[in-house]
C-alpha cells in the first residue's frame, strides 16, 4: 500500500488520500468543518459572499453571475461541484481554473491545520476553495451548495446574499421526500436581514416562513422579477430594470433570470454599471460543460448532466423544440436517483434508447433503467457509456440527434474520451 506524505506535489495523490481518510462520502453537519475553518482563519475578513442553493440550476446561475460581475471589472472566485473531468474545475478565480500546484498548496494548508478533526472529501474541498479565494482576495465569492443547504459545509459562511434556484425532489434519503422538507433544508442558508433571491416560482411554505422569520429581504420570481420568452429566440427580463432582446441560450432562461435578479441587487449595493448591450453579450457567451453541450455535428451529439425529474423536464422542453430526424438517447444513471420519473418525462421525445451501466459507486445497471422505458424502443444495453454512444453513432443519420444524459458520471465518461 502506498504511503501518503503531505509533502507530495501530486494532486492525484492528494485526492486519493482525501477519498481514503473518511469512512463516509457524506456526513452532514457543520461543527467539525466550521471549527477547522475558524482555526485556520478562513472565515475572517471575507469580501462579499454569495451562497447559491437549490435543486437544479445552481452551476449555471453561478456562471451567469460570475460573468456579469467580471464584465463590471470585479474579481470573482467560484466554488462549484462536482467536477466532470478534473478536480481543478471546482474552483475558478476570475473565470479561470487554477493549476495543480495551487490546489495542492490549499489542500496541504487544510491538512496541516485540521489536527485530529476528520473531514469528508467535500469538506476538504470547501475549505481549500475558501483558502484559494482569500489568497486571491477576490471581490465576490460565489459558493455553490453541495447538498441541501442547512447542513452543507458551504453554510459555515455567513453569506451576504443567498440564492435559491429551484426546489424539487433529489437526494431524498438526505433531504426528505416532500418539497416542503427539501425547502426547509435549502432555506437553512438564510441569515437574518439577508438579501435572498428565490428563483423557485412555487416556493413551499417552510421556505417562505423561514425567510419571513429572519426578516430577509427576499425577491421572488413571478412577484418581484420574471422573464418572458419571445417567438424569435429572444427573451426579456423584468425586474426593477427591464432587459429586452436577450438571447436564448442552451442554459435555461430561468437560471439567467435568477442571476439577473441577484445582479440587480448587487448593482444597487455596489454601484455596478453594465450596459444592456454588454449584459446581453454576457448572457450569450456564458456556457458550462455538460449542460446541453454539443460536442459534434452530423449527427449532433449533445451532453447533459440532468439526473432528476425536474431537470428531465427541462430536457423534455428542449427536445420538443428540436427539428431533427430520429432522436437517439444514451442514458446512464445512479441507482439512488428517481430514474422512473426522470425517464418518464423524457421518453415521449425519444425514438431509440441506448442504456448503459455506470461502474461507479451507486451506479445503476442498464437492465434497471430498461424497466422504465418502452421495450420496443430499446436499441441495446451496454456495460459502458462509451459503448452505448458508439452504437448510437453507428445507427444515426447525419440529421439525427444523439442525447447523452443521466449523471455527471455519464457526461464525464464521454468527455474524458473526447478530450484525450
């Protein structure tokens, strides 16, 4: 067995070490990680912090807000998870990933300072990200909640602004099996008198009650801000400001609208200025790997990390607008996801299914997914996502669409090969 040394300069060795030192992948709770953060001085003298929670849309909301702030010549740090190909994706400083050496330095700082306190992989990630952002002294820290909110390690920070993107069922074994229970966990990131942006158009009562009890200045989608889609692939944002002629992109408009609502509040507080033309350009230029990402044409191959019913609904809306030949779908999911409901909302738009097993922990077998789609539409079952994609590509015509979705792991398998 290889013995790990904190003097190691290998990020791969560090990540393997982190995976080995805690018995659980997830251990919700703030006491351990907050104690280490205070000991290391990671919570002191932070600049403006924005905490982004929700079921879906967190990553794209972070990205939109990041690029809007960068366009105002502000410096930004973003902590987001999970990564798709490399760990370095988890932290961006001024829109850029950092090299391995920077991450090794941050992880070593946490390791040498934690003493005998146990930390999970994600808790290490959170503390290392805070270290990197403090080192860079960024104007705005944008932290994406990993799981839930109330007990997630990102919630050790008293954020200046909280954002809730959407509320739906996911991670039921941790967060509960009702939208009300989930909303209570998500609302746990709120603080007294805090500015809150709620992008969920139908927020459950526990979230509303908690915001009111804390006296939050909360802005609700559909009440304080909204958006209207036009028929010419343009849309309009309506809030305190009106942004017309915004471009429809592959990231959901609802997440862009939530980010714009947050940006409106930041504009007022920090005297930020951005012309409507530049704002539209930022919206057009913002993208994220694995979110309706096109990696080839003729046939078009599109990747998406959607892995729950709500995200499946966004996919279904997008598929309904596509003018293509046959739609082939490569799908692989984790076994603890609601694959029946997720596949159910997408199924009406799929002509041929290519189902794959995921070999990662908690991965579902292709045969399990096959129980939730029409048997006469199953083109095959495969041991690997790349095998399923190869089969779909062999069958597809140039005007067809191949959709690959179901998990971050699913997209990772494809992109890891595509970028070699």
